[in-house]
């Protein structure tokens, strides 16, 4: 898995133009059953992929935190939201709350998330490959395929399945 992750940015860069063209076409004319296809591809891929062997998203990017995330996680630590913010978060260029540093401070050495049950919504949904109207997040996906081996495989499989 570690070799695969190391090679992923290069592999994603090699496929970038092809994938970009594929998504441009997909946005113009998405198949009627795209939500169904994505659900299937997502489930198939995550039956094969063990996120605990990877954790590359938690190590390299980290989520954004919504107000609801902050309230929920602060409560878990018995902190006031403002205390949680000053201890762990910063505001990024897009005015979103993000982690002060990566790898995520809540990631254990065993790749387990220490706040798993209350983790941010963005963590629960990453890499968003089972999202409805998937064609609408193609720019984000083109970035995610360089981080997430599962997202990379799903996009490659999409290209084979949707002509
Ligand atoms: S979601 Fe993707 S990047 Fe994150 S741990 Fe799972 S396979 Fe790795
Ligand atoms: S909160 Fe948990 S799931 Fe989210 S990035 Fe941190 S370790 Fe990963």
C-alpha cells in the first residue's frame, strides 16, 4: 500500500488530461443512472480497500470543519467551541476552519481516528465517490485522485464503464 500511495501523484498526473476530458464530457451528458453506477463502483472499491492500511487523506490533507463539527467535537472533549478552535484549528484562504497542521492531530500511529464517532462530516464523506450528481464535483475529484488510491481506482473504472 505504501508504494502505491507514493506513486499515486505521478500516476494521477499521467492520467490527468484524459480524466479531465472524461469529466468534461460527463458534465455535458451524464448517464441517467450515474448515481447508481457510482454507488456500485464505490461499494466495490471499498470492499477491496482497507482505509486503515492507508490513512493518506488524514496524513496529507485533513478536512474542513463546519460549525456543527466544531460544536460536536468540542463537546466530546468537554471544551467550549472557542477553546477547541484555538487549540486545533486555523482559518484558511477560503475562510474555512481547517487543522493547524497535518497529519491530522487526531490520527493515531495505528491509523485509527481518535474522534471517529464525532469526526467531521468531510471525513465521513471523503472521497465523495458515492455522492449524488458526481459529475458536479469533478474538479475536486481530479485533486483527490492524487491523494486517495480508492478514488483513483474508481475514476479509472468509471472511464471503462461509461463510454
Ligand atoms: S479514503 Fe482514500 S485516502 Fe483516505 S484512507 Fe481511505 S483509501 Fe486512503
Ligand atoms: S478527524 Fe479523524 S478521519 Fe478526520 S482527518 Fe483526522 S484522523 Fe482522519
